[in-house]
């Protein structure tokens, strides 16, 4: 009996203690006019619920508090906006104090000259330099033929193989970006780079706890090793009079560009290109293959488009700009994949000063999660939103509607949009004209917080 009473008393104390902590944490962040919501536990906030419930976390909160609410996730007090009009306003008004608000680990590991870490005139300069490397005219004249060449290598000899398409598209995305940046290095340099890059990637998405053994620490070490690899290549290039036809040479020799970057800026710029174009391109490619497998009519229409292009060519003739521009249905498949799989759930911003948005007070330095996922499933914009229907994108006006944020918006609109679409289109061209495939295993695909197949997505591939 006494033991029972002691247990009851202890439980009561624990409940009271937890309640007091939660209340204290709420009061600590409560300010007049701040959006409604809850802040969870000190330090941890509502991270666990956010990651566990994913899109349902947003739906439940929206049902309770409306489309703009406060919470505490990813280590800081955060306002989440699922309001399309407010999201548009935030994306279009960086100059009013709504700058990128990506987590510290990402900024530390990608470098202080990384495009997401800078704003104002520095952002304009870094972005201008980046655009000079990957603008549509550069893709047309220089990059497309290389993407074609290396895509053929990536998709060579798969007949009869069982492949993990997730691994295949990851390798493809990294290899091609690396080759566009550094075209001539030996394969051992690429292998060393690839090993470090995967650690950098994991580190950038982990908590910034810098102890040996943590992902953050490993990611930070990987950054140092990548810097060493790049510094050696830059040194070799400077010591040689030979020109190389790649992005690094453009940056180091400042060819045709009014943007002159320091070595540190050059290295951060190359890491940015590799990092930003990696998961977006690889996951979209994987999901396109998945949706095409599940929708034979769409696959047939896509194949027809690509065979039409191929039939007018000799076997080794590369895809040209006019071919790429004629891939209307491919383009629609890519947009529908981006929408339905929601490759990008939203973007992060932070306030540089206290401000009022939609009648709410947003304190200085709070993060804003511009959550754009819901708009992808809006039945007014996209009738039968859960159906894979690439044909809807043949109406070109869909791409330019007010709330189409598949590639972001405003001054941060994805500068790699065209390069990403070119790479995925080229991937689809060679994959569907060379092969047919069957899924084996019926493996699970997670859609939140990122789109991934935790155990891979295995396909049996045969010659077409
Ligand atoms: C399907 C492919 C892609 C998708 C869906 C995508 C999506 C996005 C989105 C949503 C943003 C906005 C981020 C923000 O507002 O904070 C963005 C920005 C960015 N993307 Fe992409 N992206 C893709 C491919 C690429 C590629 C291939 C590159 C490589 C060059 C790239 C480089 C960047 C960079 C550097 C930014 C930051 C721009 C800035 O801060 O000014 N992206 N992308």
C-alpha cells in the first residue's frame, strides 16, 4: 500500500513538474500578437512530433490554430505558414528583412560564402557568378553535350542487372555535377571526393554537436577534406598554362565573367552547386521512374517522344538543344513528379527585425518555415490532386500560377532549374529508350521530411 502511494505521489510530481516546464517554456516565448501555437519542451521543442507526424503535424496544427502558427522545431522558435498568399509575400520580400534561415549545421558545413548564408549585395554577386556558369545559354552551348556524354556512361550496360534506382540516380547526379565542375581529374580524385561528400551531406542535416563520432563532426571534417582536394586542383590549374573546358576553369581564370571570386568563394560555390543539385535531381529522377512504372500510358507517351528524337539521329549523336526543347511531355512528367512527390516541402527564412505579417507580430531572429507542400495538393489548382497526371502540365500556364513554388520564388528562385530539368530529361531519354524495367520487392518510399526509399528501390532492368 505504501509503495503504491509513493508511486502515485511520484507520478503526480512528475506530471506537475512536466506541466510546469511546458508552461514556463510557453511563457518564455509568449509575446502579445505572436501567432497562436505551442512550443513543447525547452531545447527539444516539438521536433519529435514534427518528424514523427510529418504532414499531419501541419494539418493538425492548422486545424487548431489556423494557417499561421508558432512552434519550436529544428532548435529554434519557428513560425509555420501554410498560407499561400503569405508564403508568396515572404518569398518575394527578402529585402524587407526575410532572409534565408537554414540550420546552423548546414551553414557551417556549406561554408560562410555559400549562397544561402549571404544576402543583400553579396547574394547578388554570388548568385550572378553562379548564373554565369549555369545560365540556359551556357547549358545550350557547353553543358548539354557533357551531360549527354556522362549520362551515357552512367546508364551503360544495365541490361540484365538488378539495380537500386535510388543509388543509381544518386551516383548519376553527383558524377555529372562533378564532371561539369572538374572535367579532367582521374577517377581516384572523384572517388575520394564522393566519399567525403556523403559525410558532408549527412553532417549538414544533423544537430550541430561537435564531438568526435557525431555526424556533424564527421561532416565538418569532410568539408575540410573537400577543401583540401579542391585547393590542390586549383593550385595545379594555376601552375599550368593548359585550359580546361569546365566550371572550375571559368571561376579560376574568370573567363567571360565580370564576377571575380576568392579561392574560398570558388570552393563554396562549387560545394553549393554539388549540394543543391544533388538530392533534388536524384530524387526527382528516381520518383519519375517509379511513377512511370506505375502508369504505363504515361511511360508509352514518354517513350514515343524520345524515340521520335532518337530516330532522327545516328547512334552516337548527342541530344541537342532543339531536341531538349521538343521534350514537352518529358517536361510535364518532371513537373508532375515534383508536385506529387513534393521533392521540396518548403523553404526556411528568418526575420532580421521584428515585423508584422498578416496582423501577427513576428519577433526578430525567429525562423519562418514557408511550407509549400499543401499547395501541391490543392484540388482547385490540380483537380484529382493525388493522381499522377502529367498531361495537366501541357497547359503551360500552370507553371506560372501565383503559387507554383516547385523551384522556390522571388530573388531565391532556383538558379539551377534549367540545368536540373536538362539533367533529368537526359536521364529519362537514355533510360526509357535503352531499357524496360520491373520493380522487385514493393519497397517503401518515405515522403517526409525528405523523399527517400530507406531500403532502396530495386528494379530488374532489361534491354528495350
Ligand atoms: C529538380 C531539381 C531542383 C529543384 C526541385 C530545386 C528546388 C529549389 C528550391 C525550391 C529553391 C529555393 C530555396 C530557397 O528559397 O531557400 C532552390 C534554390 C537553389 N537551387 Fe535548386 N532545385 C533543383 C535543382 C538545382 C540544381 C541542379 C542546382 C545546381 C546548380 C540548384 C541550385 C540551387 C541554388 C544554388 C539555390 C539557392 C539560390 C539562392 O539562394 O539564390 N538547384 N532550388
